[in-house]
């Protein structure tokens, strides 16, 4: 699944919609499509494989939105009790502030308590270039260019000093990490602090921004040419023949077939199902309350959108 | 002594031993055992020599690793020899041989004709016959143990042992101890008996089978009045008496028995009961009881303690001997092991 | 601290997985390691039972398990799974076997797909640990022949008889109590004693 479908209130009524649609079809004079018959036959076949049944759990889509609810896959640091306690703590924190859905590449505004700042709060706007950590130690890094100077701030997602996290533009980029923005031209990571939030209509998939950045000439912080980045356009311009040769030497084409390496990096479906079954209900409740609040707010101040 | 044995052996080779010598009076237990062993080996040698020219038979082996045909010597080769052609595992674990799917055959009994052969260990799906053979062997060994264990001053006369009844919980040997009056063994003595048993088992002797004529059997057991009484009724049907030998101990048994004593694993001699009240015909008759498991059967010590506790009770299986003398029905001869 | 990778979903393996992979000694490094494992996995799928060094067997076992679980989850119409099978199985007719023979065999199972059994070692001299790696449900005779749940095995017969004996003694005791006193309260107390021993299968 490359794109995560945005979860919304419409889903809650999804079942009702389904019934209505079916009823309409039954009432209409149009015959049902002949194609649908074999599809239903397939469903009749008894599902013998538990593996396939497990993988069909709709809750699994939550992993894209809330990746920090999954524990660190390294067995050295696994502790089921600690993980469970952390999840309850995370849910409690989410009841206090709205931690919205965002991805690497989204533009966020974060307000944190700062005893030395005017008004005791500090607001920072930037593009999320990295998300790391599991559980209460989940963190993300925002990057912006302020006064021609690149600035990066690392925030803990569940830090109690965070007052609010606001998503100004919800989108994804072509890569999982945007660390190459550090070596890119500054215009790619410059965002105005007075940006208005862009509101996506409910139910639309999260858009992927296909922009390809241009890197500054070398020296670079990392060997970007070896990382098979999608979001960089001019990487070949800066390479010497030597670099290309070494890139070929360093390639690991077998890595994508290394099944155990993948396995050690992820949490298996069966474990995920348990986790999502535990937190799913509360997360849905939180979403519903957030929706109600935000709807009230939008009805309350219609003029600000005009101005 | 030696001269007597020599004399006897010459008699046996001429197959004309009819008159039992009055040996009873001056044979100690040890001498009797030696004499019986000597007679057994001589008779075995004689029977082997009688085979004469070696003929070949084809034995169809069925089972792991694969079915195959073995060409063996008629009257000489045993199922154990077949196992030696297969593997060490077959030699060690096979307890009984199953010929043609019906006849249970000792591992050390020569094959007589073309047949199919299956080797049975204690883990086969239907191990009843193997279990019976195992229980019978345990009783047999208990007799050997009882003869060895006592001091020279205590004469030991083996009486008999009933057919294997595993559900009764213990294997039995009835022994007459004429000089001991109302003997109750202490715990230490029972442990010593068990140790003697284990010593015998560790010698890893094969159980050899031999069918002898009634006269020779009477000759071998001349000093044991119980056995001499039993032999005619046993030999009534075929005129033959089946003997088994392990180490130097020779005893009457119907068979079949397991391959070697090594296959007896965990074992305990748990009790000795005085039978004087129930059996009036023989004085000072004691019932030795024990419980054993095959090698490789690993059982929890608690579970084994349940078995030993149960085996301590007097096993009331009727000794078949008085019955056979009176009624002579085939059932009890079959019971007579 | 790392975040779990969410881009791929994997089914849980029913075997123990070590926290870290083993570097199987190889001059070619990780590529050589994967090549070795490919050969082993191919052999395992082909012959269904192989004997080899323990370390290599354990590593190859994990890859074989993963391959089969992927095949079960996605079926033969899924391009990446097909690619993976193509990579891991050096003999191409085995791809057909994987999807058409092994997937139906293991679809409904609750156990691991392979078994790893330590093989006997030589008694003297230097040795490396050997192991037998096999697919479950292979056509060969069972290696672990410890079927102790057979009621006819001698230890089970003995224990069963002991249990019956115990029950019988209890019943006799109750009967005696009734005969003596005819008091219902005593009966209850003796009935409460449950049979504690069960034939344990060793």
C-alpha cells in the first residue's frame, strides 16, 4: 500500500452507505452486472489459510498513520509490559493535545513552551524531514531556512512542553527520509512562517508531491548517489567517473530479496493485529471528538477564511 | 564332578540318557547351574552340527530403511543376523521378529524356511506381543537374579513363573527357600536384589533358545524337584521342552523372549511375599515381584513410584503348576511360561 | 531506537529467530552468504530433507519459512513474490512445486513449515554441529520416532492399570464406609477425594 487513505467520519457511516447503495440497486430496474457473480463465488470458498485471513485485517492500515504505536522490532529492546504502558501513556497524551496525521514531507507548525521566549511560547514552521523512534520516544525533525540559514529542530512527539502541532500542508514526498534537503538549494526547504493551513477534503488519499530537488555542488554530508533517491533531479551532474564506478561496486541487488532482513525490520502481522485491536477503538474515539471540535470552530469563525 | 559331566555328555551325544543319576544330594546351587549350562551348550552344539550341509533361504525384509531380500542360512541364521546386515540400530532396538506377519519369533532362534521378516521394537504401533515377551523375560531374569543373589548357605530352588500379565503391575518369580522360615526382606535387601538384577542386565547377554527332549530336560533339572515335576506336563503335547539361557542361567519357558538383556532398562525388585498360606503343597514358597521398563522409555520418577508402589502389593496371579498337575488343560500349559 | 518499517507486511514465523543474522563465513561477504543460503533453500525445497551444518541450516530454515509464508500469503499471481521465489529457487521447476505443492500442503497448518533436528556428532575429534533440516509432511520416515501416546505401550499399560487399581480401591473404601455407618456425610467426604494420578506419557 503506497498511499494511506485518510480516515474520516465518513468511514463511520461507511456501513450505512453500503446498505443504502445496495437498496438503491435493488430498487432500480437496471440488472446487476454479470461480473459480480464470480466475485461472490470466490468469497464463498472457505478461507483455510490463517495467514491470509490475518493479513486482511482493515486495522492494519493504521500503521501508516500511527507508526510510533508499533514497538521497536529489535528483540533486544522488546518488553511487552513496557510497550503496553507506553501505549496507554501515548493515548492519554493524545487526549490532551491534537497530534495530527502527518508524514515525512508534510509541513508542520509546532508550538512549544519556551520560558525564554516572548509570550512563553515558540512557534516553528518547517518541513518534516525525518520520523524516528517508537513509543513515547517517537520524534520528528522539522527543517526550514530562516534568514538564509538552515534550521532544523527535533521535537519529541509526546513531549509535554509541546502546546500544539498543526499540519499546514499534508503531503508525502518520493522518499522516506528527506535528509538530502540539507545539501539541496535553500529554496526547497524555505517555508514562510505565516503559511495558511491547506485543508484537504475528507476521504481523499494523501497526495504525493513529485517535486525533485536540486542539490548544491559537493561536498555533501552523505554519499547521496548511493542511496537510490527518487526526489533528487541533478545528482548525476555532480558525480565523477570514480563515484559512478564505486556506486556500481557498492550496489547490493540481493538486498531486496533478503527476506529475513525485512523480517527483522518490521513487526509481523499477527503482533500488529494485537496492538491495533488494543488501541483502535480509542484512536477512533479521539478522531471523532477532534472532528466535532474542528467543525464547530470552522462554523464559529467563517470570516477568517475570507480575509 | 567333572568326570560325571563328561560321562553325561558322552551319554547325551549317544542320545541314550534315560536314567537320572542320583546327583541331587551332592550338588550345590552353583554346581547345578554350571552343569545345566554345560549340558545346554553341548546340546546346542549337537543340534547345530545336525544341520549338516548349509542350505540357503530367502528372507524378505519389510520395514525401514527399505524392503529388501536377504539370503540366509537355513537352520543357522537368526533374525538377529538379518538385523546385523541392516544396521546397528536394528540390532539394538529389535526385540522380536515377526515372520510372515503372524508368527512371533525370537531374535536368536534360527530361521527354518523362506519367510517375510519384520523387526519389532518397543515402539511399534501394536506392541502387545513385544510387551508380553518383555515381561516374560523380566520374570525369567528375576529367577536368574534370585539364584545368584543368595549366599551359598541358603539353597534356592526355583519353582515357576506364571505367564506375563502386564496389567497386574508386576512380574513374578516363585522361589522356594527351604531354609528360610518366614523371611521378610528389608529395604536394603530389596535394593541389593535390584542391584544384582541390574548387574545381570548389564552383562548384555543374548537370550538363547533351545528345544530339548523331555529326558534331557529332566536330566538338566535333576536337582530341582519342582521343575522335574513340571516337565512331564509341559512335554506332554510335543515331547519337547523349550529352554532359554542367559549367561549361565538356564530355565524352562515357552517364549518368545526379547533379544538381549540390555533391552531391559529401568528396573526395581520391589517385594518378596511369603506364599505359605495360599499354597499348601510347597513349603517356604516365596513370590518375588518386580517392575521394569524397556531401555529408552523415560518416565517421570513420580510415575515410576506409582508403579513401584502398586507392584509392592501381593500379585495374586495363580501359579500354574498345581493346576497343570491336576487338570492338564492346555490353557494352563500355555500359561506356564 | 528505530521505528518499525511499515512499508511491508510480513507474516509471523512459527520458529525462533535470533536477534541478529549469522555471518556464514565467506570471502564474498554478504553476497556470498546469500548465495550459500540460496543453494541450501533450493536443496531443501527439492529434497525435503537435508543434513548440513547447524548454523547454515538454521539460517536457511528462516529463509525457507519466509519464502513459504510469502507464497501462502500472496499466491502465485503476485509479481514481487514470484520474483522472490525466482531469486531463491535456483532450479526453476521448484517454483512450480512451491506454489502448487507446498502452499496447499501448509495452507491450513498451525505449525512451522520446517523442522530442524540436531544430528548425531562424531564422538572423538573436532566436529561441527550437524543438523537435519526437513520440510514437514515429507514422504520420508519420521526422524523423531517418539510416539508415546500409544495406549498399548508398556508404560502406558502399566500406568493405566495402576489408575484403575487406585479407582477400584477408592470405590471399595466408599462401599465399606456405606456398609459401616450408612452416613451420607462420610460418603461425601470420601467422594471429594479425586483421583490424583493420571497416566503421564513420558
